[in-house]
C-alpha cells in the first residue's frame, strides 16, 4: 500500500505541475528562471511513476510472498490483526491522495496576500533589502518597479532626491504598522526561488480613512509624488494624486 501511495502522490504532483505550467500559474509558486527546470523534472517524475506502475504487479507478488513468510514465522495471531488494520491503512492512503488532489488540482492557485505580508513584517523586509535599491542618477525611472521605488524611499528620505518624480505603481493594500487609519502599504512580494522565500516590500501611501475606499488585499493603481509623512513629519510617503482599483496582474510578484 505504501508503494501505491507514493506513486499516486507523485502522479498528482506531476499533473499539478504540468497543469500550472501550461495554464500560466506556475509563476505564483516559483521564480520564472526555474520554469524550464521544473517542467523537465515533472516529466521525468511522471515517467518514473509510469515505470513504477508497470513494475507494480511483480513487486506486489514479492510483497505478498514476504507477508506470507512473516505470517508463518509469527504465528496465527498476526494475520487477523493485519486484516483489522488493513482497511484503516487503505482509507488513510485514499484520504491522503484525495487531499493532495483537492489542494493541487481543485483549489485555484492564488498569490500571497497581506496576511503573509504582515506575518513576514513588510516594514523590516523592505528595510533589509534597501541596499539593493537602484540609482536614480542616469536611470530611467519609468522602468522602475514597485520594488525599486520601495527600496529607494527606504534608502533615502530626502524629498529633494525625488523632486519631479511621479511614479505610477500597482500593488495590493496592506495596513501600515503604527498608522493603520491614515496610511497603508502598497505592497507586492519579491521572490528569489519560490513562494517559500517570498519577501513583502511596499511603498507607504498617505490616505486618511483609506478603509472607506479600499479593503485589505484590494489591488490598486496609485500615482503621485513622494513627500514627508504628514502624520509624523518624518520619513517619505507617496502622496496620491490618482487612485483606482485594478485587477490583480497576471504576474503579481516582482523580481
């Protein structure tokens, strides 16, 4: 039974991976640089599972022979015990495989949300990544992602450095620590390998009573200028000139 459980779970994983790759959902779980490698390994895993299925009858005969020898050695009490436990083991395998099918094939793939951003401390992770900020000097700010602006703002809090800049950014709404009523973070996740190592980054947006217009996890487009935080007078925030709700982008993460 353990052999069949392993093969079944392998096939479920292979089908899920191929389905995600063909449907464009693989990017919700891994970095695009690993798409090719993951697809190839899924195909190889599927081939290995098919080979295992082809060899299963002979392996099953050998297993039955081993069980018969064990029964002969341990006496007449063991077979009844095994017969009582066998249905439980079978149902456990069915339940495990069914759970994998529902989780990987039935439940729609989804991007990480503000709940994960809060758990992983968006304020801290943005600060930790600030050293990777690009330079405004000689660069085209129109090519900057939300990640670039988030790191730039964290690295330099001088409003003069952003004079004349009017970024237009898209991200999801997550509450700003310490100022939940007057500001929110326009956030996205950046990943290096996969969703397990995803780190939330965000630009603070000053918008009093923002909850009356947006809900947590709403995707919005914001354009405006950077300036001192009106609430505290320190640090830079995005002072929005235009805000509008948008659909989640096909690729919600930034790299």
